[in-house]
C-alpha cells in the first residue's frame, strides 16, 4: 500500500480574484473569478494552489469603501472597454486596503440547467497549482489594490501549469501576508532593473537538509530562519550529515573536485546572502606569507569579587577606573554575585557614569515602558489574533522554543516553571519592541543566560535588547552579519596558519561554515552554561580588540588542527569532529590562547590593512573615560547591511566591496 501523502496548509486566503473574460451571446464581458489561494506543504515540498469558489463575480454592481470608509466607489464599465474605471478616484494611504470592504457581488445567472456545468468548467479552467521550486519571479503591481503576476521557470515539472498563469487580484487585501508566508520557504529579492519584480530562489532541497544537519543536534531550525522562515524547520543532528552534501561539494570521482565558484554557488543556495566571491577583483590586498613571530604566553586570573567591584564605585554610585575594571573582568570574569549588577553596565543598560539615583530613575522609566509594550500583545483578543498570522506564528514558535531551551538548568527545569513563563513573555514583548525582526529561532538561546543572571523580567528584557543590538545582523533575512563574519574568520585563519587553511580548502571546508553555529549564537551550544556566562562577560568588555569572538574561533581551531590534519579528516569527518567538541571545550584555555593570538597579531609590524580593520587596531577601544564611546557597547548601525558587527564596534565596508578580504600568496 502506498504511503499516504502528508499535506499541511500553511497559508490560506479567500477573496482572491482573477479578472477573466467570457463570450456569452456574442458579447464579450469581464468577470471576476473569486477563489482561495493557499500555500501547502506536501511531504516537505511547498506548493501554491489557487481554487475558484462556487460563485463567479460580475463586477458591474460591485461597490467598495474608500479610505475613510464613508465614501463609496462604484465600478463602471463602458461597452468595448474591458478596463475598470473608478467613478470616484480615491487613493488610500495603504493602497492594499482600498478595496477591503467589498459590499456586494452579483452572481452570474445559470439557465436551462447548463449553467451549473458550464460554471463548474469555468471554475476548473482557472484552477492551478505549482511548486515553489518552479517559481522564477513574482511581479507586484498596484491598481488601487494589489495584484500579483507569477512567472515560472522553463520547467517540465508535472506540477507546473502548461499555460501562463493569470494575475491574482487582492481586492480584499492579503497580498502582503501571502508574500510574508512565501518568504518562509524561498528568498524573495528585488530585481536590479525592476523594483516591482521579486526574484524567487529556493535552496537545493537535499543540500539544504544536509546543511541544516550540520548546524544543530536538537531540532533547532536556524538556516531556514534566514530565509525569513521562523516557523517551519526542525533540524537533525550534525552526525546525520548525509553523503549528499559531500558529493555536492566534491563532485564525482572523475571530477575530483568542484571548481571554487561552483562550491560558492552551492553555499549561496543554502545560505541566501552568503555570496563569497572567488575572483580577485580590484580592492584585494595581495599579501605574502607573514612571519607573526612567537605567540606570547598569557595567564588568567581569579574572577572579580564583590568587594573589588564595590571599590570601583564613588560615594554616589558612579563607576570609576573603568579601564582597569574592564581589564580585570577580561582577565578573570566575574564572581556570580556581581553579575546581576555588572552585566547591566557591560551591556549598556546602565551608563558607566550614572549615579545610583539616576539608575533607579532609569529602571522606573524602563519598567513603565516594558509593561506598556507587554500590554500590547497581552490585550490582543483571540479573534484579533486569528486575523494576525504574523503574531500567531511568532507566538507558536516562541512557545515551541521556550519548551526546549535549557530545560536541564534548574532555573528552567520542570513543568510550569515560572522561568519559562518569563522567557516566553520577554520574547513576546521583544516582538512588540522590534516589529521588523520579531522572533527568530536562536534568540531564546541568547536570552536564557541573561534571564538566569538577572532573575528579573524588566532588567532581563532591557539587557536582552542591548545584546540584540549587537547580534541583530545575525538574525536578519539577508544574513549580512553571518556573511561578513565568515569572511573575516577565513581571513584571520589564513593569516595565522596558512598551511591549515590550505588543508581545509583542499577538503572543501575553506569557507569555515562548520563555525556557523559558533558565530550565530556566540558558542551557546558549544559550552557548558556556566562557561557561556564567563565567555560572554569577557567578550562584552570589548577587550583586547574588536571581533574577539573570531579569535576565540581561531583558538579552538588551533587546538584541533593537529588531529584534523594527522587523521586526514575529509569533509564529513571535519563536520562530525567539530560537532563532537560541544561541551568538551575548556573555556579558560580557549580564552588564554585567544588573548595570546591577539597579542601575536598586534605585535606584527607588517600587519595587513584588512586584518587591522577586522580587529579594530586603527580605532582602539578605550575604557578609561566614562564619556568615551568605547566604554559602552556600540549602538546598532543605522544601515545594518553595510556594517560588520562584532558586538562592541562596527567596521563599515567602504570603497571596495572586498575590504574584508585578503588574497594570500604562499
């Protein structure tokens, strides 16, 4: 018996029209075919379906409300003129909503019993289904309302219609919701020569699944989020990486190895926006092999105690000797008793030069602001939420993620744990704070340690906001932050150990995509919970350079390179080995080595310009002066797509697009 197809409707909207023409009694006239538009998941393949409803609409008596809902517009049709003209022209501020209140439709008459059959034939004529993978582009146009034109690829797929698809007219709104839902499964990007045309790209299904397996071992969908998909995918295990991804990058035995540009294209399919250019374009800095000299030996110290923290406050509560204080935190971290207060400064929630009274006033104001935002989603009725698909999806995803975030930690373990309620409420309120981003899988991992330390809903929220200002690019649709960091990490590794980088490159691993999860959620899944607290507070000091987390990656890879190279690990073995490092890393050893690497690079007299820019050696972060911007985490850049975020400073790509890239010559 054949296995039953599993079908799931992920989007449905009625009141979508096709403007058709029919010829009755020799008179050609326009008709509105009303139907239902759906996005359907059939065994993991996504389809768009349009099905006409029972009644076809004659627009001759169709009325609709104007923008103020007090004036009514009527459709008029002149003989021989098949275009609709408005007797009264009114443009809404939101043109998609101009037609939202259609108040009457005229049904086509059916006579002699034949109308029913003809009507059914007419409806089936306009029904169509196609796979999203067969979709080339969508043209979005406005005519007082929105209508969409679908263009399919030249495909012989049985799921694709053989004739051109009719335009779908959204007289009652819903086009934006449809496109938002479609973005869960495909990347929609504006065509360079036509702002009304959205180009559609979907990842290779098998390759995408393998890449998801690379990222997580706890059904944690992250890659799809970067295709604007916060709701669909759960991921498998790193150890489940299939041979397909190996074959996809390596090619057949006869081919030996795919060309670098083809590998880049494959990666671009899996991670939209990760366009790694293989060509030496103008702007590349050509560098010979550089002798960095011996790596300095460094030591770590004990965590900062509560007594030492108090010594860095004046009588009014202002923090003093900030540069020294940050240095002490960087070298040893904080004892847990100090974290609740110190993290607020490190994250920028509290200004370093604020008095105790000023901080109390700030907390009162921030408490009011938080609960005003929380009330926004708390006061949404069930009926309202049924008409707000985005809020429903955010809530569903948050509830799913909260129930699997750090459940072995005492703060979140057990059923009906109040910590889980706070985690949920803070993430829902963040959706109100940042409507554009909303909730993205992975954000619960960033909030969990902060809430654990703060033990306070309001303080945890505002510290989380500050952390998200640093991490925002990691979760944006175009993935500019991840793209930039992978390029920068590759640049640093080539400088530090060209032989190791060449080995990784020979195994099709030179893009370092196995570090993706490290960068995405700042090693949250790689370290024990307490080690995550230590690493984050060290990185939040902004010392000893920008992008210190990239040097942490280099330190881990430096520790593992001998085993990888001696065992002659290939593509799959490298992925598996990196995954198995989770919960086995010594954070103090890693921090010690990463600091040594930073000192080694800084001491190089002939350091490449691009490396200096990555690590911020030209714009040193200073903490000696409370008024110095370097004492505070950098604000979110106004144009995020142009910034390389590191959490404490931002390197803007100026001039050449390759300012973060380096070409090395052995």
